[in-house]
C-alpha cells in the first residue's frame, strides 16, 4: 500500500490562488495525456505518487480527457481508491466540462443541463463526492453567460464543487462572468489558460492582467508548448514524438527551422542560468507572481521530478527577459 513521503511539503512552493484562501502548488499535474485507455496503468500510478511525494497536491482533469473521453477520470478514480483515499483532504482535484463529451445537443458547451449532468458523471467515474474546483472549459457563444454562471453557482451550492473556475476565457468575458458570479456569491477563484514563452495570448487579450486586477488566480496549461520548449526537437522530429504518434495538437509543419533556431537560442539562455530549457520555461511563467500554478503533463515519473526543479530559480534579469521576448516573436 502506498505511503506518502512525510517530507513532501518541504519540496514544493505553494501560492495563494488570487485573493482566496486556497493555496496551490507552483507545479500541478495535468492528466490531459497519458492517463487514458492507451496508457499503462502502473505508469499512471507511479506518476501520481511521484507527484504527490514531490509536494504536488493538485491533479487536474476534464470530462473529455482520454483517449477515450472519460477514461482519464476513470483511471484516476481507480488510482484514488487504491492509493490516495487516506490523503483526500490533502489533495486538490479539479475537472471541467465544455467540450464535446456525448452525442446529441446536450453534450457540449455551457448549458445548465450539460454542466450539471457532466459533473455528476465525472464524480461517478472518479468515485468522489465532490471536486475541489469545477471549471467551465470554454466560452459558449450561444448560451447566455448568466445561465452558465448560474449552473456553476448551483454546482457549488450543492456541495459537488468547493470552488468554481473558468478556462479559455478572454479578459472581457472574464470581467462579465466575474460580475455575475460575485453577485451570486460564488467562490470563483481561478482561470485556466494556455501560456508559455511562445504563446502570449493571455497577455494580448487582457486575461492575465484582468485576472490579477480582479484578484483571481491563473493556472497555465501547455507551458512547454507541446514539448517544443524542451530538448526533444533539437535534432529534428523524433519518430516516437507526439507529432508523429498523435498530430492533433502539434503538427510537423509547425516545427519549422526558424522555430528550432529560436528554441536552441532559448536553450543557450537556460544553460547560462544553470537550467534545462524546460526548467527555464516553467520558471519564466512563475517569474512575476501573477501565475498561481503551472500545469505540467508527463509520460514518466522522471519528467515530473525534473519539472519540480523549476521552482528553485524563478528570478530573471531584465537582460534575460528582453532576450527571451525577442526570441518569442
């Protein structure tokens, strides 16, 4: 039976999530890839226990994570039952709904029917009574924002989630959603968005500054730009890479010679700092204290341990920041 490392909390930094009472680890584990039906269960267990032993208390899922949709939650539920039940109150578990999950008109976007039904299914798959954070996964251009936020309010009031979150929102919609949730007295504490050295969308669309001004936390996914901000592609595209084996989120035509040249120069900056490129990429996101946590994915436990090292140096000189900015263009 798994027994957690008693020194785990000394290995991690914990940041306050906006103005809320909740602390999140600077590094969180995302179960987007490698926890579905195509993964190896023993490896999933080892990744989760390695993360928890390293002080990672936050495990992030969504209804459609797989492949197949729902399988990541199902596998995580088994991991919880077999390893983590004694530690449930030391864990932050989040899930989401918003993307296609089941056929027909009620299985996606932001209706009250979809969000409430989806969370009930997620709780069943994971064997949980509640999740700590429940997100609306993407903006819905058709459903009134009041309905979607009202569904989040009902979910929190029912006790099925402790906090509400929003994912893939822009700054302007975030302002409107926050006003509605504040009026409903919903503990909305966190935004989840893509952010990395090569993707500054949340800077450009106002989300990063707006969330900070409103006292909400931000957790970032794809911090390594689907693996391109690592040494994985320095010498071309490996045959076992996600580009070759999946191709849904990173395509070969996006790994250009120009991008690889810039990434190699970013690696030079990282080496000067005494970090790997991946460590520097994570540290860069955490540099200014606005980002609460960085979501990392992994295919093996050693990657999680490597990512945790990023918290050891999140201070950058202005010269380093300027050079990184120039290479990100």
